[in-house]
């Protein structure tokens, strides 16, 4: 029958574990990293699913800004005012998050044949979204997230 012995390696491992757990508890207790409030810099400031009308998809979005969210948008949220969208040609859309100070965005197309999405901030504060590629644009629903 062998007797349990405490080896120096076990003692060092237990001390290290004690300090590791104690350090984590101290950091959590100190609340050094405060959570950011909704719409603060560095957080998501807006999201829009650009879907178009259910029976036509995004190809039916008009060539002037519209805020008809229940006709052209799925889920949506903005720190600021309304979300407006327009389609200028096949696969090229502009999305405005009115009153929102977001300056960065990402977009992703989705649907039966998802394509790439290219986003760029415009001088008027809107975001141009090109679905597909510049040489082969396509009309597909997409989601844009701004920060």
C-alpha cells in the first residue's frame, strides 16, 4: 500500500493555482474594466437587415431614400434617428443611419446565393454597400452593422 506524499512540484502547482484564482477574483472584484453603455464609442451603433419587399427582394428598393422600415428592412436598430435606404443600380445600395455618429461598418449578403459585400463611408455620412463585386454586382438581401 502506497502512502500519499506531497511533492515539491505539487506544492508549487497549488500555490500557482491559488494566486491565479486569487488574481482573477481580485480583478473581477475591483471592476477595473467598466462595461460600456449602449451606443458608446466602440460599441455597435446600428444594424439593419436590408431585405426589400417580401415578394420582390431588394431589387424593388427605390432610387431615393426611403424610411419605410416595415417594407424594406427586417430587424433594425440605430443609436440616433431613422434608418433610410436606397438602391441606385443593381447591387448598389446606400444606407443612412440618421443622427448616428458611426464611422465604420461591415456588411454581409445572405440569401440563396450569398455574395460578398463591400462597404464604404460616404461624405454625407451614409454607407455605400455593393453586393457581389464591382464588375458583377447582384441584388441580394444583406445585413449592415455600424460602429
